C-alpha cells in the first residue's frame, strides 16, 4: 500500500514540475478584440513593416489619435500592441510577421497597468513590476523580472491576413 502511495505522490510531483517550463500567456480576463486593418490602405497607414516597428491601439484612449474607431472595433483588456516580429513559429529563418498582444502586464493583471516599448532595449516593459517582455523575437515571453521567473508572457491575439493586402486582429 505504501509503495502505491509513494508512486502516486511521485507522479503528481513530476507532473507539477513538468508544467514549470510552460509559458503562461493566457492569464488576463477575456475582452473582445477586433481591429480591422483589412485593406492595403489601412495597413499601410496603421500597420507595421519591419522588425522593431510597433503600434498601440486603445479605444478608450483613442490611440492612434487619427484611427477611425467604430462600433465593431474592440481593443481587449488594456489595449493592443501590434508589432512586426521575427516569426519564431516559422520553419524558415528570417521570416517576419505581424503579431499582436494585450498591453496589460500579466504579472500585474490590471487593465490600467500597461507595458510600453523601450526602443533602446527593443522590449516591452511594465512600469509597475519592471518585467520585460521580448515582443520582437520571442513571442511576447517574459525575459526579466517577475514575468521571467513565473514564465509569464503577454497575452497574444490572432493577426489574420486578408485578400485585400491587410490584416485583421482578433481574439477569436
């Protein structure tokens, strides 16, 4: 009986340790996301082109200031960070693709605590906990501070290409 109990305890311990390396990038509340940059003109005005390019969308703060928000536009929990990233999911090296993340720091978990881009470091940085996230090369993964030690990453959104030369950002 003791052998079975020890085996079960060992199995539970191993399963809990196995999850430690997993990136937790789904820790924020679900809020609707839909930003339509679906045609070439919208994408060239509000999109991103090269690695290191970024754009912030926040409906409540009217960012970007000249973007035409309508009733079908939603910007998530704390806003949306659109970046052009070295595509870590691609099988070919050198591929770049647009990626989008919620601006809220997942360590803080509040809509009013949002990351900003430190252009010198090329990282998103939380003003509160000082965690840094690599949004240009590592898929929004926390690379320093509490985010790194707790394997937290920025919540990703889907960026889908359209047939009209643009993209639509959603969480569905």
